[in-house]
C-alpha cells in the first residue's frame, strides 16, 4: 500500500542511554557533541534496579563480564545509574544549551520520578512495553508525549498497548510508536523497514506519530525509514564505539551522527514535487543544451 505523507523536518534523537559509563562529565560531553552534530534531542535511561530485577538477577554475574562495571549485574547497573538529582542536573544542562532532554523509564518508580521534571516526552523501551502498571502511570499521570518502541513485540501485543491508551483517549493525542528490531547491532536484513508501512496501515489515525528506532550500522536505513514516513529517528550515540559497554557497538559516533543529520535534512529538502515543469536551475541548461527543431 502506498501512503501520501505530509513530510516534516525529521526529529532526531541521540540516545546516550548508559553510554556515559556512569560519569557526569562524559554525559555532558555527549550532550554537547549531540548538539554540535545537529540532533534536537538527547535521551538517557532511568531504572530502579531493585524494582526492575529479581534478587537472583540482581546478584548474578553480568552475562558479558568484559562489559561489566561491577561484580554482579546489580552492581553493574547501579554503577551506570544516575539518581533523580543527577537527571535533573542533566535536564537543566540541556535546557541551558538548547537541546531537549528526555529519558527512557523502565519501571513504575522511575516513571513517577521522571514525571516530576515535566519533560517534553518520556520513552518506554521495547523491553518493558508490557508493564501496564508503568504504562498506566504514563497514561494517567504524565502530560507529555509517550514514546514507545515495539521491538520483540507481537502484533497482538501492539494492539493491546494502543487500545490501553485509547481507553482514556490518550493514543491519538500523545502516543508515538517506534518501529524497532531489538538487537545490538541488527543486520540490515532484520531491520524490516516495511513494518513502518504496517504501522501506517493500521495505526496512522489511532496514534499521534510513528517513528523509527534503529540499532543497525550506518545511516542509510534511517534515511529510508524517514522516506517511508518515520517522523522521529532515534539512534544510540557514543563518543567511541570501542568503549566498554553493551550499547557502544550499535551506536553512532559524532561524525556518524553529523552524517545522519546531514542526510536526513537533505532528504527532507528533496521530498517534494517540482513546483514548475522547468525549474529555474534547469532553464539555464535547457537554453544551452536542449535540442531545438
């Protein structure tokens, strides 16, 4: 099915996530680098680890010890976690330099904490989009946009999520759905960009916006996603893809983010019909080169 889009300038999120490695100075440097690259938004992650993890999970060793920042998975997660005051500091810093702060929330406590900042939007990761207790907090207590990824989620589950927001008439006004494949990184063959078409076919008139959250390599697929109608493009962001941690390998470095912004901007500028049969730029060449009888 073909869709007619009213193209708007792409909204680009640099997801810093936990790539700051638990260091406030690195987090602020990544905010600066994202701003310099042209992104309009940065996003972090907020967890209450003892609420999110079972005691067994909390005390287990990290599944990839070389990426761990602690003796246990719980200690690793705590090392990477900014507290409420630190997140407020990051939001204030973003406000001061003119880039929008946001964060993913992974549990009820984190959702309630981050709502107090009144951010423009909060994100629900694919991993916890079935946490309806948390979704209820975001639906009923938060006023901003709710962005939600649907990686590793069945179509039946997607319908259940959207219907849940529709119960309070909050889907069309506030819910953004991201097409997403969960993997770090994801091969191109698994990105499945035409899922964006499926979202438009089924939910264009039921949700607020549709976006694309990518974990692939390079930036070509993001341009394709935008052309297919993704209003928002979200990519993980780091200063150095060789740094210690799980997400760095699937992240863009500053030069890559600059290319993403450049290519998406150029694509947006090109996505329209000619406003005359012969453009002024063509007329010069037509006068010089066009064969005449």
